[in-house]
């Protein structure tokens, strides 16, 4: 555990010292703010809870983008700089490296989510929203972002450059998201399986509406685990290659 926290602290410090993490947050936050402004203007006659639900829908997309952009450098950068050999020769297990780097990106993602709280706050100024709805929505965003970081970390483990890493992670996230479309043109029980695999449609919508289901929490935790497990296996395979 000590090695994991040391790696996580070092990686988080690198996010905080360099401008890349702040630039990612600033750009995505600006885009989300524009989307929020459009939501408020176009839904002026709707209830505050409906506006908040629509905000969470857009925020989930931008959370995925931030998660993939933050995770793309975690392992691919080691390949680019040629420091991966030092990483493999250190007395640290692959799973500790993967989990430590994952926790650093997740912490920075949580910082991004914290900076978005002013938007629901503006809804509260002009209307009334439930704190339960707010908690459920942000819990969903954190779980959604956690799974996105894990997927991006797997892409970073596969790639030798950060650009390829974010492309691989994006393709995997889109593929998981689009399984609900396949579910619509297939028959049961395959349609049920594909629908249950969908990254966004079935599992995030309840959070968006202020509802927390255990199955949705478990789904995002399982996706996170599988992404970290796959990244660990890739690193182990490269160590012995």
C-alpha cells in the first residue's frame, strides 16, 4: 500500500506542477459552461430538476473526455521517455504502479468535478433542487469518470504514444457506449446482455435523474476493475517480453 500511495502522490504532484492538467480542466470546463448556458436558455420553462438532469447528461460526456485525457499520459509517457525500463527494474509490482497512477488521475478528475459545482449552484439560486438529486448525479459522474480513467489507462498501457493512447481509450469507450444500439436490433437474451454492457444509456440515466441503483454502482466498479486488471496484465507481459 505504501508504494501505491507514493506513486499516486508523485503522479498527482506532476499534474499539479505542470500546466497540462490545468489546461485540460480549463478548456473542458469552458465547454461545459457553454453547454450549461445553452441548457438553461433552451429549457427556461422547465422545472429546476429537469434542467439539473439535462446538465448531468452533458457533464457525463465531458467527464469521459477529461478522464481519457488525464489517463493517456500515465503509462504511454513512460514509453515515450524511455523510462519504462527503470519502472520495470524497480522493486514495485505492476499492480501497484497501475493502481497508483489510476488514483492520481481519479483525484485530479475529482478536482475537475469540484470546479463544476457552481453550475448546479446557479440553478439553486433561481430555483429549487434536491440535495439527494445533486448527490446522486455527482456520485454517478465520479463513478463514470472512474471507469473512463481505467479504460484510458488500459489504452495508455497498450500504446507507445499519448496520442495513440487517447485514441484507443476513446474507441473503447465509444464501443461500450454504442452497445445499446446493437441491443435494439438483436433479440433476447443477447439484447439484454448488450444493453447491460452499455457504458452510458442504461447505467448513468438513473444517476442523472437522482436515483441510485446498486446494479449501476457495481457496473462502473466492475468496468474500473477490468480496465485496471487489463492494464496490469499488459505491463506484466511487457516485463517478460
